[in-house]
């Protein structure tokens, strides 16, 4: 900046006037500012979405039999996530491996330090996972902030890792006070390490159902971001859905739904934190961890076919991480293991032959864990043009708060297409709520290049009588109101269909479903009439 200002002080051997000097300095400042903004935006776009996604399988360090994770070729894995560091039951600020070994005991009895050194010799990267379902994560019981930071740091220093994984579930997740304590400790630790020139990537591993993260899960992500933690990503455990999985739905399809819902929720969480991130960057901040083979829920089995389908979708979508629970289990059970519906720590419970789930799930995940540990989340302000909806290039009508929309109606809003899940009026398609069931709209995807308007589906005059306030209507009668057909739920007079917007349950009218409206419109256009769809009352038997 100084060089730029000085270089224009003289022109043709004469000093510039004060006014010209001021103008030149303002211009140089503006150029520098916009150059900085442009570089910042470019950096945000280039640091996350352009980084290669990575695969790392979980290894249960204390499971029996002991798993030879140090044999990288044999385990079909390169990078690993070693689990779980939890609190000592008697000394809550002391980190242990599954409460069974403190760090020194693990070195002596499991030869853990030497085995990890061998992993490093073979070129693999390591992440340490804190928490899990069965024991107390450190922050849940270690209530002294300084000691909590020291406990986390002790693990990082001992094993020299630049990425940690916080597997927070069960009571560790429902304890919001512990969540805040955990967030503040991790924020302190990350800030200290970055100031010292060291990387610390923080991944949050959380339970999920096909409709997304639980309320406790979204609260924890918000706690971390609000505390100042630069969250590397949210890794969801795509497993154990129970009744949330639709009947007949494959584990791959249920997992894809869960990841799509998490992407939407994560975008809203960052939006609420005033951090704007593009869709591709948000996908890079999402990971998936299926439980291979037989899940804890007896009726849920993640097959090799599910692994192939989930992997293909994940690579195409561009998610940032793929893991698996667990490498210990990535082998077919032997003939002596009879009850395959009972989950084993040492085998998958499904036929897999020589196939490994790790091979199937890691396909296309060519990045390395440590290569992305130093990435910093950078806001990516969108071009204002992205928010301008042009009717000439929108395939569906642009959303209008005064219009009513039937279930199945599609609209355009901020260059995205949304579909109504039920009748709605005045509710923003992109309303930033975390739970999908709270909003009447489903995001379908962006407006595509070259799209043209499609006409909205309404019925022409004459298909049904126009609603008249003085007329009496019996149950089942249909009318038109602003081109939209409604059906009477019971006898009524003087009740406008417009009142349905304010109180659908009390209104005597309900809109005809969109798919039927489309059929009626096609029938009217083809024949000029509508067949009577009223069901006849059955005749009395004598």
C-alpha cells in the first residue's frame, strides 16, 4: 500500500495536489480492500471443496481379540481413527482407553505406542476419537476447565495427532452443560495450537436418523461454533435408525437421506452463526460412518451392495470423509459363530467372502487425513446475482407470500426449486429451521442453466362452480377458488376456502391434491368434461 501511494506522488516532475493525492490514496485503499475480499473468497472456495476427501476406518483399541491395525496392508486401511479415549471412573480428568488402560498402561500392556509408531512408519495418518456410547467422555465428568484442557492436550501430545474426533452420543450428548464445557475447552486448545503453528482439525461424530441430526446433536454443533471452534466437519453415524427408517428402504437409501438432511441442517447452523458457506463446501464438511454388516438393530443389515451404493453417491456428491465402524469387524464370521443377528466385535455377521467393506467404502476417497488438518473455515459470501429470481429463466413460479400452494406445488426461491409437502401460504421456502418436519417445503435443487417457465397447474373456469358465499355446500361437493379446486369436508355455508390458510383443521374445505388436479386438467383439456368421481352410496339389502 505504501509503495502504491508513493509511486503517484510525482507526475511529470510535479507534486500532485492535496485533493488528487487524497483521491489516489482512497483509490489505492479501495483496490487493496477489494483485492483482499476477492482473495478471501477465492481462498474459501479453494481450501475445502477442492481438497481430496479422505477415508479412515475406526479401530476399537481395547476390543478382544486385539486388532492388528498396525498391519496397514492386511487391514485394507491406510488412515485410522483410534477409539475411544474416555474419563477414568475414579479420576475424571484422567484420560483412559475405554476405562481399561491409562495412557502409560496402554503403552505397556497393549504395546500401543510402538504399534502406532509402526503405523507412522508405513505412512498412515492417525486420528484419536474421544467419547463413544458406553463411557463418560472427559468433559462430561471433568468439570475443572483448566484440567479438562490439560487432559485433551495430554492425549494430543502423547500420540502427536493433528485431527481429533469427538464421538458424542447417549448421555454425553444430552448433557448440554457438559457440551458447553467441552466446546470451550476444545476452542481453547485449538486456539493455543494454532498460535503455536500446529494444526488441530476437530470432527464431531453424532447420531443421525434419515430426517437428520437430533435436537441434542444440532445444539452441540451450535455450541462448538459459538464457542469459537473451527469445526472441520460433522460425521454422522449412518446406522441404527429403528422406526425412523421407512419399511422396505435399504440402508444405503436411508443413509443418503440422513446425509442430505444433515447438509441442510449444517447450512442453517452456519447461517445462524453469520458464516456463509457454499453448498460444495458444506458437503466437504460432512462425513458418513456406516456400521458394516449386522447393525445393533436386528432388522438392519448394511450389506456390501449398500456399501457400493453409498460410496458411489458419496463420491459423486463430494462429501469430505468416509469412515466405517469398524475395521475390527471387517471380516466374515467363522463357522463357530452361530447367531449372526447378534453383533460381534470381531466379524460382520454377513457373507462377504474376501471382500472388505473398507475397500468398497474407500473407493474414490484419495485424500489423506493430515493433509486437510490445517484447513481454516473461510466465509464464502455469495454473488448478489445468485439471489435474483428471473421469471424468464425459472421453471416454476417465483414464491409469493400472498399465494396459496397445494401439496406437490413447486416454486423457485433464490434460484432454488422447492416443493410443498402440504398446503401452505406465507411460509418461506428457505426458512432457517433445523428440523425438516417444521417447514412445509422440500428443497429439490438449483435452477438449471437454460430452464424456461412452466405453467402453474390450475383448473379453468367451468370445471367446477365458483365458490359463492350464499350457497349451501354438502360434504364432497367441489368448487373453484382462484382456479384452485377445493372439496367440502362437511355441510357448510358462508365459509370461504381462503380461511383454510389460517386454520386448516377447522375449515370445512380442503384443497384437492395436486396430482389429482393435474389429472383433472388433462381430462378437461382432452374431453371438455370431468367424470363424476363421487362414490355412490351402497344400496340397502332387503
